């Protein structure tokens, strides 16, 4: 009997796909510990489980921006974009101002812009050859400095200082992690380990599963893994790289033969949307990696400066979300604040004074379910859409 090799190849690919993802799911289920968290006490950022999308390699910024901006929305499906300063191809150039603007516009939509190494070098290879200190200097500190020196060409908004790190190529060892945590970051994302889930307020290494075509992602098992996250009360970090429809030909980018493998590290908007829909159906939250680590960040330095006066350790490297969730009243009048990013963490806030600031966008107040008293006079925007605010 003659065997159709094309059909046989497709069958074997399907077989190995189901075996790989099936074994991954079984491993997660075997290592997970389940709890019975009361839904009525399930609070975002504190104990409500969720998923955290994490996208690597910022030379892919154009597809992140084109296909991701509307897909993720404004402070809706918050994700983490892990960036480098250097384009992987095109002569290893630095990011253009247009690309920097796009990254900062993603940040202003509620997404985290995180650290992925200055030149995307493999942590183990570089540190083994040149030493850990040299790796930190060239890959970690260099990107910190580069990010600090960038700003949006129009709004002048700057990058927040990164809280999380994603290891390039998923390559790392214990020494790399120890060198980074907690001196430079609170959390460092890698690849799979044990149950692949991360608890809230996590410090240290965080595992993830990769959704890309390189791994022939299997939505059936990904959804089952999300149910494990829900049942365990923990968070599932889902890694990807490019966001591209199937019909987009990678060769059209013109990056040559050396980029072909990179073209397999991609996920379709349709797949991402299916995961978003499944997460919403299961009442899972959407977090950035820094939020999983329990860290609140702020675009406006004046806002952050005031918030630091409210926490137990004002000089701490990171502001804990758990403390902000306890605050019920806040007077931000006359603070020179122009951006409310970070206000979403004050989920128990009842009274808020924003009088006499420079605020032009009040949409984030819709994230405050208990807000009853609001003073927003003397801001550039004359009125606040109070009908959208549940208690005001």
C-alpha cells in the first residue's frame, strides 16, 4: 500500500503536537496545588488569578503596534512587551524615534515595557565568556541607561524603570538569576518549570509557556492550563514574540536567510483573541509581569512621589500594590499631576481630590469601583464623564 507522505507528515506533526502539549498539561496538573478561594473575596492584583501575556524582541514593534494596540485596548488586556535597544537585523541598528514613540504609546495604554537585554545576548554564553559583571554592565545597565534617555517625540513621556526581566532565548542559569534578583529586578521570566504558574507578589524566577508557531501551540491544552491557574489561584504567564496573521509572509520583511527561524516565533491575533475570550469566560484577570510581582508603577513622577509618602517604606525600590489597595481616601490636589496611570491599583478608594492639576484624561477613574466622592476642578479637561463612574 502506497503511503501519502504529505498526509503522513501532517499526522505525525499532529501526534507530536498533542503529545508535547498533553504532557505539559499533565505535568502542570501534577505539580499544582489547588485552593478554594471565595469568589466574593477575589480581588484583582491580590488573589484573583489571571494570565499575563509577555511578548519578546522589540524589533517586532510594528506588528505589536499594528495588531496588538486595538486587540489589547486601553488598560483592558494589559500585557508586557520585553524590549531591546538594538534591532536584531537591519545592521543591528538602534530603535528609531518612530519605534520608540510606538513603544511609549503602548505604555500609555496600560502595558508594561520591560527589560530583555540591550543586545539580546544569551545570558549564560555572555557571562561564561566575559563574567557576570560584564554581562550585567553590557546587557542590563546599558539598556537601563538607554531607556532613561528616551522620550516620546510629542508627549515627552518617558519609559518607566523596568521591574521585570525576560531572559533572551529562554537561556539562563542560577547565577544569572541570583545576579539580577533583587538587585536589578523583582521578577525574571524564563521558560517552563514544574507547574508553570506564578503566585502573587512573586520575587525571583517566573516560568512561562510559549504560544508561538515554533511550538505549534495547542489551544485546547492552553485553555485547560488556564483552568488550572483558575483553580489554583495563581497566574499563568504566556510568552510570544510577533503578533502576525497567518497570511503575512515573513520573507516580505526583507531580513534575509538569517531571520527565517525568527519568523516561526509568531502568534496570530486570532489565537490571542481566543485566549482572551476564554480567560474572560473563566473570569481570569489580565496582568503585566510586574503586576504579578505585586509592583505598582507610575508614568507621572509627581504622582509616584506622593504615593511613596503613603506606603510603609517610602524609600523602597518597588511600591507594593497590596498597600495601595488598602487606601480609601487620597488628596492629590495641587501636585502637578498630568497622568493618572497607577490610580487603577487603588481599588478600595472612596474619596479622591484631583483639584488643580494638569490632567487631561480621566478614563482610569472607571477602574475604581468604590469611588463615591470626586473633586476634579481646575484641570485642563472641564468635565469628567461621571456617568461612567459607578459610585460618583
